[in-house]
């Protein structure tokens, strides 16, 4: 195996590919949108209420 082929097989940590993806402008908007956050909070609470009211099964 030549030297270049060996270098390609090495896993390199702490490169740009190691980190999380950058959110899109729409994702950043949705994270800041209070109406959307209130809706998601309501949906989550309804799910929790159903689990508590009807049991885990």
C-alpha cells in the first residue's frame, strides 16, 4: 500500500466534518418564533397528559 492510500484511511478527529451541521436560516427562525414554540409546548404537554391519564401501556 502506498503512502497516499494509507493517509486516506486515517480517521481524523476535530476536523470540520466532526462538528454538528450549521442550522439553516429557516431552522433558526423557527427556534426563535414564539408562536411556533407555544404550539410545540402545547403539543408536548398534551402528549404528556395522555401518558399520565391513560398509563404507559
